[in-house]
């Protein structure tokens, strides 16, 4: 076992909204976790989203950790009473927008048919500007459809008109509402179906045979 120096500690600093947050702990993992949490908490407050337990866990949430890590400087192993030197920690000056935060942390919970309009915009608020285009965005592929075991995402390459692709909704068999779209990625199709409120995924190879919809 590595000898732990009782006089030394891991110290990490972050800068958010021009304020410096300093966290320290006996292990680098613990210090990292605390500083990430502090940054995430600040982001939640600014974007008015709820703090989510375990927000950082797993491969699926790597983009969230990466986003938060942009605000965090270099961890240093220092003496407990050593003065804090912001320059030594190389604390970045990261800027962000509320939109970015909402997208990074809430994209998946926002992905429901009623939040997606006929032009492929995902709405994250009531206002006219509170939306962003899904075209060019990456969508996490549902694990049961993914080609490999790991977490996959694919970029939305195109939008199509669902009425041109189907006679009826593969989810509920009803008529497809006017303006329903299909988000097209390299290997998948996603139809946000307003008729039944379902997000209907299909693998590209199945597209000839509509029975394969899930
Ligand atoms: Zn339907």
C-alpha cells in the first residue's frame, strides 16, 4: 500500500461564472468527484434544472463529465497548509450557455414527441428561441438496438416526412399526424410519434420490412 503523507492532500480548483471553487481530499478520485459535483450544481442553478444523483456515472454520461471537466484545472498534490495558487492549477476560463447546459444534461429526458416539432427542433422551453435543431446532433441509440454492447450515438443526418414513409403509425396503427418527421442517422431511423406519444426506433436494415419497428 502506498504510504499516505498526512501532511499532503489533493487539491483541485474550478472556475465557473468567474468564481473559483477549491476542493481537496486525501484521494484524487474523491477530490475530482467533489469538484465536479460543485461545478454541476452551479450549472444546474444557472440553467434552472434539477440536480440529478449519479449524473456523472457510466459510459453513457461521459459527455456530461467532459462538459464539467472543461471548468476544472489540474489536480495538485500539495501540503495541507500550502497557499492556493490559481496559476499552478491552470484553471481554465470556460464560458457556457444555458442552452448548452440544458442540452448536455437533459437531452434525453427532453426527447419526447411533444418536444420535437415538424422542422426537427427540440424545444427545451416555451419561448420561441428555446429550441435547437436536432439535425447534426448525436442521438444515443437505445441499448437493445445498438450494434455493439457499448454505448453508441449517431448523428442525425437528415429529416424525412413520416407520411411519405408509412401508411399508418407503426406504434399505434393510427393515421400519422401531419408534420410528423423521421430523424435519419447512419444506421437508424427515429420517428417521434405524436399520435401515440412513442419514440419509435428502427434499424436501417429493417427499413424495407416495416414489421421490425419496436
Ligand atoms: Zn402512433
